[in-house]
C-alpha cells in the first residue's frame, strides 16, 4: 500500500508540494495534521485556537491578533463551527487549489525568483478561493454544532463563573466557567448599572440572544434570592 509513495512516478508530486507557492500550504497542512493528531491523543485542547467573535469595537485598548482573526471570520461568514475546523478546511482547500494552479502555471518555471514573483499571487488567490469554498462546506456543519451548543446553554444557566476581563457592564465582558474540564469562556453582560471587575464571582441566569451572550448577576445577589 505504501509502496506507491516510493514510486518514481510520485517525484513530480513531491516536487510540486515542496516548491513555492504550494510549499507554504504544505507547511500549514502539516501543522494541522500534528494539531489534530495531538487533539485525538488528548495532548492538545481542541479549543486552544478558538477566538471570540464578539469584538468590543468601543474598547480603547486596541485589537489583538485574535480580534483581527475574528473580524475576518465574521466578514467572510466563516462562523458557526469551531475556528480550528474552519482554518483546517481553508488550508486543505487552499492546498488543493494552489497545487493545481502551480502545476499548470508554474510547471515549467525553475528559477526561484520567477516562482516567487508569480507564486505570491497564486498563494493569495488560493487562500481566498479556499475560504470561499469553506463557506459552502460549512453549511451542513453549522446545524450540528448549533444543536450541541443549545445543549451546552442549558447546562450553563444557573452556574457560577469568575470574571476574566477588566470590566463587565451592559456592553462588554467575559467570564470563565469551570465545567469540570478545560473550562468555558463566556461572553457576559451585567444588568442595569451593575458593573463587575476581574476576579468577581457571578451567576449566569439568562441567555440574551443567539450570539451566545449571557446576563449575569453577582453571586451575593443570587444567594439572596435563594
């Protein structure tokens, strides 16, 4: 079975995937393979690359790299499934597209400078095309993850969490909830004029909308009700 990979007829294939621009996708694809292997073996948390798609545009602290990534995912409608799956699909589709474009366009080009000059546009075009195809491939997956997400929401309500951001008000805030595993990061909002700071303990009592945002009250206030 593995003898086919050692066949001399495979030499052009190996040359294509190890040459610019396909080599860039090949490296990313290898990283994805190692990531998923680690996730299957339990060595890596599958949510390690997740980003928050609810960006606080009014914050004066500037946007980090995850914020920029989240913004791009929203712009290209690449939300609804875990971001690591989205990125893996983009890289896989981009790799296939880049491979064939490079094979037919740069097949007879050997000079590295020419491959670099023409390879960059091919790489970028493949990346955009991969993202475009991913938007369609993700459609059947969204319903699956939405059902799983709804079950998670039912479990979250009534749970106690710890504020992880510098502030929580009616427009912005996050908290960490101990679910017995790696933990969940929730987007939360306070009620009325209530505000919380990092380290405060709160109780989740309401899901606000389909954007996975929750209303919280202080732990002391909740204990007063019960």
